[in-house]
């Protein structure tokens, strides 16, 4: 084993490792990992209005509650599976 000192840090390395490559790796600046998405989302409920959903989101994420003037206080519109998404035309 050989001992290499780089920037006040001591490395003990086997002889089969290239000390120059180790020094290049050791001098690279440390990059902090990006944090994972730490936001929390409320569970979806069909009877919840947009304004209520925003209030729940703010309270789950410990955010300061803000008065949203454009948020709807009525329940969110729902997709009706009985209505077709597109109309089918036949070539006649």
C-alpha cells in the first residue's frame, strides 16, 4: 500500500492504482446531490374544489396560506366515460 496526501487528505492506495488518476479524481469539486422531490400532494377527491385543494397542498407542505382570487370554489369538473372523446366518421 502507498500513502498519498492531496489537499490535507490522506489516501491509502494499492500499488495497482494509478496515483495520478486518483489525484485527478480527488481534486474534482464535490457536487451535492440534488434533493428528491420533497413536495407532498393531497389525495385526490372528486368533491374537492380547486381552492380547497390549494389549501390542503399549502398545509401539507407547511406553506403560508395565500388567498387565491382565481381559484374555483366549486367541485372540479369530472370526466364522463359515457361521452365519447371523439366522433367517428364513416367514409360513405
